[in-house]
């Protein structure tokens, strides 16, 4: 409430309103610009990224798809099955971008939210959303904050991935 300026008597937007607003920002290509502008405000207030970086990813599950083998094959080729195109309501219920991944022997369907957090303040400095099949190391270059004054990077990943990262980025420390 302090951050947004709302009081107990103010109406707070519901989840649908926030979702629709975010959707409009994405359609207009404004998310990144607003994120950078907010980061600029933080820096002006003295919250400069200087405490090292923590990089992590969170799985975001979505409802599993029940597609036929031929539908899955078409999706893998980047095509939308004709049956779905003929039925727009069915297409609206299908998530064609989510993918499968395996973590600790369990399969998950959905996306990954990759973030880089300043270790001193705990503020998110960079982020990227991918399908769940993308390995954390594949987005590391996008997540690293060049403005962070410290040279420490903590990455929560499998031991083999942490070793691979430390060869490319000597400052990587496995959590």
C-alpha cells in the first residue's frame, strides 16, 4: 500500500484489470521501457545495483494440453492445426508456446520466469520469460546486469550447468 499510494478505503484493481492492462502494455511494446524507467528511478533514489547478482528461474505451470499426435507434430513445425483455425474458441483455449521440461525426475508443462536480482537490495534488475524447455544457462547473457558494480554472481542450477557457466563466467558461484 505504501509503494502504490493506496489507502484502506481506496478501490484496488482486480487481477483481470491488471492482466488486461499488462496485455495492452505488451501489445504497445512498453513493458521494457517502463521496467528501465523504474530502474532509473531506483538508481536516483540510491538503490544502485552493486551487491552482486543472484540468477534463478521459477517454473510457471499452465494447464496441460490434450492434443493428438498429428496436432503436436504441426505445433512443433510452427503450424496451427486447421481444425483449431476453424474453431476460434478452441484455439483461444490452447497454449501453443508452452513446452515440457523435466526437473528432478518430474515432468512440468509451462514456462520459466528467469530473473536476476541484486544481492544487496533484493530488487529484480533483469528478467526474461521463456518456455519451460529453455535451460537457465541459455538466458544468462540477457540476465546479467552490466551496471552491477560487484563482480559476484550466484546461480542456482544443476552442478554440471554451474561448472559450464563458471567456465564462461569465472564469477559464477553455485548456490
